[in-house]
């Protein structure tokens, strides 16, 4: 019954990693909203120096 099971893996590893651009509005819908609205980045995150932009470069490993 399971003799010919396809090798479809859930994760694909990219070697070397591929450069990508992440749309932060899709990755985290709360990005870009004002802090006064109560849904923005918390003061603790902003105080740590995290920089969140609308489009951020990243590397795709999986």
C-alpha cells in the first residue's frame, strides 16, 4: 500500500540561502499602525532599537 510513497518534504532547505524581501504588512499586520491606536510596536520593542520598515531584506533558509 505504501510502497511508492512520494518524497514530498514539508521543508525545503536552500543552500546557499536566497535573498528575499519581506512585506512586513503581510508578515505582521500590526506593523505600520500608530502606537496611539494601541496596536503599534510596544515601547519595550522600540526602546530596544528594533527597526521595522515596510519592506525588509532577509535570507530564505527553509
